[in-house]
């Protein structure tokens, strides 16, 4: 519209000026199918695990607006208190002043003063300009440039667009009536009763029903503040999309993502690309985070990390489900749990890890299922079912459990490990208890009983109590550590004292039956108690070895 940039004479006097120099005035538009939706835009963020975003909008455009055909109709002059005509640079210009009124098809335009370019079928209007094409919306500004052939309107300076629910302010708003596209490029602000949205650029495409906010987008709500590069919303699908780095900050929660969407009717959200949620001491990371508000359900897929800085806990995996109301989490596929402490860390893997809280709601409980393995510098474990309680730091091993510490292997139907700061205090072996230590390639020290309790000091075994049906095979040595015999003993209850991982004394409490066999007459394969099962192949050597699935020694 280069003709609007030509120097012209104001109806108020003989001063010539361009678009860059004009008298201050006010412009008003009013029409029902202007392509800014009659909308309230708001986002609500759900506390703790995931983001909830609600973006509601209604299309305020008449059906006929999306079916406009391009046809040229002349602008009619209906009224003016003062009317003059002259030529400026060989262009016929009509100057109108006072109660000016124009008409084109069903659109009426009003203003205090205007230039009408009849040959070009265009208007430059000043002061109290008003365009009506319905009564649902009002647009005000200081100047209007309108091309009647192209049906292209530009409103500049102190532009304010209002409907019954929201207000848009900007310095310039362009509206292509035939294409049903409106946009601002120099910054705009949308406000309603609770929200304030600002962006450098804003677009609405009526034909595709897409609304875009771009560059430095910020949405401020009493509950949160959202910042993103691009916010896109479709008024038909009711889906909002986030593009580029996006943050949502509330009093207690913080969310970051670089791509995502929210369905305003179904209350379903998904966030991706470097996405994470922070709520207090808890963090959730994942390639894709999904949330369903109606079901109070969240899901994370790909490179998942659940971190709690207060509990010094990190859970990694590839797939997770979170039930928000129940405060339960399910994590599977390549799982690794890390529980840090001042002295060392406890690591755990399994096919599936479940996290929940006890009946008080204060203490976390972790459960591991299938191929569970545990590693710590001082002890290791394997089983098919594990329970780790944060209230007392106990490790409950079930379903074919085995527990190693130093040179010792322990097995039982049920093993309960008591720890503090990832150090072992006590190990309870319940039902079919068995302790092994390897003397050499063929010989094994063995203790068997119904139940046992292993006592530790500073992570070192110091005493073993055997309660019921006790049996022991002990290889005696001389002062030079040479074997002198094999002691096979049976006693109802036994106490074994250990120092530096070597047996120093054995007390047989009740009805002992002991036989010492000379070492030369003792075949090591004949001295293995019933239930003997050496499972060193299952023992994890380090953290990296945890994910290895070893061959399990059969019972």
C-alpha cells in the first residue's frame, strides 16, 4: 500500500505529512468476524508430578467470513459535514471532515476526518474511526489505512481490540479481510479477568483456525507464569502446541520442555524434547511426558529420570506410569535405582520398580520385581522380589533370594537386611537358612539352620546366631594355615564368632554332635550339606554389571 506513504494534506489544515508524522487521534473498529477469537486463554498447572494446561477459546467469526469471495466493490461516501476535492501529485483526493461515514457492502466506517482516494478505492482515516460489521467486538486506534479493493485494513498507534471477555493492545494490527488473516508484528498484549499474555508477534488464520503467538511469549496467571518461543492454538481441534524452549513456573512447581501440546477439551497434555518437571525436592525427566487430568494419570517415555534430592534417590528407566491421586509410580525397561548416602551408594536393577508411600503418607516404599539385583561396595544381593523401606532403611528380599557380604554368601526363603547410611547392621535369615564361604576351589565352609541372625559392626560380620536345626562344616587349620581336618557338627543352636572374615570361635548351645575327619580322608565333595548351592555367578561385580542377566544356579 505504497500510496499511503505519500505526503498528503490533513483535512485539519494545509500541513503535509507521511505515515511517520501524523496528528494524534483515535480509531475505532467494530465487526463480528474479525479474526481474533472471542476467547479467554488460560493455563493451570497441576502440582507435584506433571503439568496441567487449560487453554479455552471460542471462534467469534461468522460462518460467511470463511467463505469470502474476492470481488471489488466501490466505497461509498454517505456523509461528511465538510467536503472538498483536489489533486495531490495528479491523484484525485477528497477531503472529508466532521461525522464522516463510508460504506462498502455490509460494512460501515465512521471517523472525524478522512482522505478518500476514489481512483484507488482507499481511505486514510483519523480520529474516532469506527467500523461496524456486527456488535461483538470493538477496535480502537489512532489511524486507519484501508484498501477497498484488497479489503486490507491497518490500524496503528494505541490499538485496542476488545470483546466481552478479553482485550488486545498493540501499536499496529493488520487485517486481510479476503484471506481472513490478522496479525501484529511489533508486540501485543491480551488480557482477561485472570490472565495477561504478551508476545512480539501474533497471528490468526481464520481458514485454518490457527492462532499463533511468537517471540518472547509470556502468559501470567495468579497461579503460574508461562514463557515460550511460540504458542499455537487451533480453535477447531481445541489443541494448543508449544514450540521452542517453554517454561511454566508456579509457586511450587517448574516445568520445562521444547515441544508439546495440550488438548483443551480432553484435558490431555504431552511435553517433549528435554522435558522435565520440578516439584519441591522431586524432579521428573523424560523424552516425552504425558498427562491426563481426568484420569489423574501421567506417563513418561524414553530416558526417564525420577530424582528426589531430599531422599537422595534417583530412578532411571525407559517407561513410567504415575497415578497422581494414589501417589504410585511404575517404572520399567532398563531400570537403575541409585540411593546415595554420605559414605557410599546403593544401586538396584530389576525388570520393574514400583514406588509408593506407606499408610502415613510420609515414607516411600520401593518394590522391585523379577531379576532384581543390588550392588554396594560392601554387599550385594539378587532375588525376584524386593521391598526397600525408607522409614527404617530395611531391604526385604524374597523369592529365591541371595545376599553376599565379603567372602560370605547367605540364602534363605526370606532375607531381611537392616541398613543405616547404606551400611549393614544386621541380616535376618528366615527358613532354610544357609551361609557359605569358599575356602578354595573345592572346599566350602558351611552353616545351615532353620533361622539365623548375622550381626555386623562397621559393615563387618562379627557374629552368626543359628536358631534351630543347626549344622556346620568347618575346615580346621594349623598355625601355618594348612588344613588339618574337617569338623562336621550338628547342634540345635549355634553361635559363630567371626573376625576379619575368619571364624575365631564356635559355641554349640544344645545337644552338639561333632566329628572331626582327618583332611587326608575327607573328599570335599562328600562334605556339602543338603541345600548346598554356590551362586557366585549371579553376584554383580560393579554397577555396570548390574544390568547383566546371569545364568541362575538351579536349586
